[in-house]
């Protein structure tokens, strides 16, 4: 019975994804496309959750359906002129898209089937992590053990990529200036959330969102979560506060220079944790030497690097929001 229900849910979600994709292709305006892309991300989030990838689902919900939609809305928010409509389908663009899609599908033909237990990775790596991580790392969540300890150097690279991408966007947008908003400007982006009841309710929820971000940050050793997920949830909560009030009030709560420094500070915390392990006589990012016992050292090291990850992710999201909605512009 449960298997039948799961199959039906998968079919419904897949059909919904196809319907949203077709609607995006046929959409005549950028605002419609942005809203549909947010719906698409929510459906993808549900699929990830069904596949037991709760960590990825949480990130997709906060970034794909949340922050990405907000940033795109900030870019295309209503202006004095009417919304520009697409000229129509381009045969060349359609041909390129179909060709790239065909190549991607062809590239997956040699890949193993989803969940196939006979794949090479399930022959030695998966049993090793599942059987030994509890003794070597000492945290119940195997995903955290793999990402933060066994693959700690790779995760450091991912954090550096986030930092570098954020810096690149800041450089590209550094010269962007918008005209100051006039009093009572009807084009204010906050008009999209103009219901006073909705605003009051959401304002009361923001402290709970921040509290949940802290829970995800420090509970990643025992369940789905960690620095990446906590960072996006915290960033989403602060940005929601800015959308409901105004960017000036948000900047007073979290100054823009704090966010930019936090981007680099998170990477520094991660890297210095590895250097501390080397100074203690171990290898880079081998946290076992950071405390009296191996598991205590691993736990301490994971907490430190996860804090660095969360700081970089949250700070990058806030910095991008500030860049898309600079001080003195039409507030978000």
C-alpha cells in the first residue's frame, strides 16, 4: 500500500514538473517565469524529500524557491513602464536547447540506475562509511561524517566556490545604482506583501526562523542539517525581515560591511581549523588531534567548520541581497 502511494506521489510530482515546465516555455512575461520557477523548485524539493535527501530538499526550498525568487523579483520588480513581453519563440534557441538536452540524456545512458546496490560506490565506500564512521567520527549522522570529515577538503573547496561566486557578483554589481524612491512610490516592492495581517504574522515568524536556523546548525551531527542548510535558512529569515520592513532597517540590524566580512571570515574559520590540526601534529582537516580523544576532536572540528560554512553562506546571501537592493534605491 505504501509503495503504491509513493509511486502515485512520484507520478503526480513528475506530471506537475512537466506542466510547470511547459507553462514556463509558454509564458509571455518575466514575472510569470519567475513565479513558475519558484513553484518548480518547490516540486523538486518535494522529490528530494521523498528520496530521503532531506538536507538537499531543505537547501532547495530556501535557495531555489526562496532567495532565488526574491532576487529575481528584485531585478524585474514593476517599473513605470509596462512589463516587457517576450517577442516569441526562437527556432534557433529551441534547436540548441533540444540538442543540449539530447546530449545530457545520452550522457546518462552509461550511469547506473537510481538506487542500484551493485554500483561501485556501494561496494566499498558506502559500507566503509556506514560501518566505521560511528567509531572513527562519533556522530550519528553519516552524511555529516562524510561531508565534514572524510570529505572535509572537498567541502572546503565548495565553501571557497560560494565565497568566490559571491565576490564575483559583488564586483559585477558594484557600479549599479538606482534612482532614489519617492515618498509613497506605488512601485515599491513591499506592495507585493502589502496585506497588513500577512506582514504582522510573518514578522512574528522571523524569530522562529532564526531559532530554527540555529537548531539546524548545531543539530547537523544528529539529523539533517549543518552549515549549508543553516546558512540559507538564516539568510532567508533576515532577507524576509528586510522585505517586510525596509532595507534601511535591515541594514541597521545587520550592516552591509558585516555581511561582506562574514563571507571571508567563514572561509578563514574553516581553513584555520585545518591549520590548527596541523599544528597539533595531525594532517590538514584531521580533527582527531584537536581534543583528548579522537571522537571528541572530530566533534569539535566539525562544529567549527560547520560554523564557518554557515557564516559564509548566510553572509553571501545577505551581501547579494544588498547588492541587488542597494541603499537609497527603491527599497525591498
